[in-house]
C-alpha cells in the first residue's frame, strides 16, 4: 500500500479501505472506543431498485425489497465486507428512518443502524450510508438491507442502490 497526501493534509492509503467508527454506542462487536481496521475488498456486487416505495410503519426491522444480495467471501481467513446503501428519500413529516445491513439473517454491521432523517428544512434528497462487517469468514453469505420506522408513515424511499464489496 502507498500513502497519498491530500490537499487538506490528511493521509489515505491507496488500494485499501481504512475504516474507523468512533463515538458510537458500544456493542458486542465493537470495542469501547470504536473499531479501526484495514482491508482490501476488491470484488463488488450490487442491486438496484427503480420504483419508489411508500414505507409502512414498522416498530421492528423489516426487509427492504430488492436489496438482498448473495456473495462468496474469498480467501482463507476472515476479512471485512463493506456495504454502501444510497437512496433518494422524501419525508412528508418529521420522521426518522433507521437503516441497517444484516448478514446471513443474524449479524448486524457496524454501526448497528443509522438514521436517515430530515435535515433542517430539507425533506427530500439523496442519502448514503456505509456499513462495515469487520470479520466475515470465507464462504457464501447473504446480505439484506432492513428498515425500522416507528410512529408513522410518510416516507418515500427510492430509487436505491445496495453495493457490497468483499474479498475475491
């Protein structure tokens, strides 16, 4: 890997993804002050959805249609998987929409969930969230995006893209 000095005087590594989560609520998968790691996932799979979905109220996490992807994590030892979810969102009311990435129906990524919310007076527009599974064993896996929206309706979501980067 080689270091690249950016104009803003920060340094990044070329050919690697460096991940840091700091200031998040601790979970079983994270150390008290976050998780820091480096990996080089070079294979990519994606799913897209063109229709706009009117999301129903859901106090528990519910699968988001057309976001399930199967992939084969390569290598001989566990490595990271990076998930990016991008969507166009329209909020009719002040609502929060929690999004999470779930691996094999049981394992939530880091962070465990992220909120897509109205920002000031901006009620619609693109939103992108990135999730990390720091240690995924080699083999076949299934990823899906889920949402939770307690306390109401009024959110339109879509079109959206789900992108998974994994070890070849």
